[in-house]
């Protein structure tokens, strides 16, 4: 997964599954962050105050 926009350093990152369960939490350390997920599916990624829906194959 990748995003064109750079995230602010220190911004909080959260990945939620379709049921709203938190799959990953973290902090942006270098303007971008790679996140490993256990399986394919649809996820909501929140970074700071923003959010995006992503599909992982």
C-alpha cells in the first residue's frame, strides 16, 4: 500500500478492519510508513486527522 502525500512526522497511524477492529497502531517516523497486514481485505487507514479506505490484495 502506498500514498502519494507525505504524512507529518510523529503523526499517529491506525489501521482498522471492516468491523472497526484495530489491526495496527504506530507513529509516522520518516514521512511514510510500511504496514504488514495479516490478510487481504478492505481497511481504513487513519493518519493524524485524515482517513482513507484501502483494499489490500
